[in-house]
C-alpha cells in the first residue's frame, strides 16, 4: 500500500491539472461566499438569517471543481489508456483503487479546508460586528458547519471518483455527478406535492449533505445536519463499492 500511495501522490503533485482545480476550488468558494455575504444588510441587532450558511454558500460552486478533479483522477487514466500501466505496476486492483481514493481524500480535505476557512474569513471581514460574532469558530454550531462542509466536499470527491470508475468516461461521469448534485434539487422544487418534495430533499446528495451548514431553525430542515451528511456518505459509499467491484471484475 505504501508504494501505491507514493505512486498516486507523485502523479497528483507532478501534474498541473489537480493543482489548478484545487486553486480554482478555493478561489470559486471564497469569491462566491464573499459576494453572497456582501449583499447582507446588518443592523445593530444582527444580520438576520443564518449568516454561517450564507458565508459557506460558495461551496455550491466549489464542489463542481472538486467533482471534476475526482473524476479526472481516474477517468483521465481511462481516457489515455494509462490505467493499464497503473494496474500492471500494481496488480492488486483493490490496493490501487484504495490508494487513489486515499490520495484523493487527502488532497480534497486539504483544499477544502483552505476554501472553507477562506470563506469564513471573508465573511468575518465583510460583515460588521454582529456578523463577526456569528462566524466565530468558538461557536459550536459554526464549528460543526465548517468541519461538516469540509467532510461534505471530501464525500463529493469520493462519490465522483466512484462514478468515474463505474462509467470509465470523464465527460459522461462529470455529467452524471453534476446531474445528481444540481438537477435533482431543481426537480424537487417543481413537484406540487410537499411530501414528495421533502422526500427528494432528504435523498439528494447535495440538498441532504448541505444541511450540515445550517446553524439556525434546525427544526424546519427536511433532515437534520448530521443525518443529511450521512445520506451523502451513503451515496459516496455506494459509488465506491460499485466502482471497486467493477474494477476488480472487468478488463481495464
């Protein structure tokens, strides 16, 4: 496993695309969060609403680049045929698959942490005094939202990685993942039945997972924060299991 991890880390750090996508994740997350925070009207009584969730709004865009990074981490090798070389050098396919997933987890966790903390810092700098206090990491709900958002980005990366292993085509995999993330919530809003709408919000990986960002009015959420993150984890686990089994059982 050590050799496999070293090989995957070497690939990641010597190729320009992962670095650019990580920098793009940080930039997109912080920029969109700053824009969302800048339109808030605060008074002496506070800023109103859930300022922590608003400050983390940039994740809606940043997760797209995380998904692309994760898909390309294995889909790119299928596209170029490099996957055959990888599996020849590491005949134990489960080990190679696990090494890729572990490396991706570390990279996304590092980039996601910078992006999320950058978004919170931007919020503290933009919002006046009441907003600053609401965004303190010493506040339990805010810390949970920040930590949970980083975990959410990691799970989106693993979900995308699993889908790419199953599909074996980067463009198609990106379409499938972005469809799961963005189209399902849009479809849920078009439903006339509130019960079905609430059910889809509980099941969709993005709407359920991003419940972790909520720090106010938790009783009104379709699903609780940690349960919602658990739904996203279930999606990621299913994709990883399916991808791992297919990688073992079919030709490269």
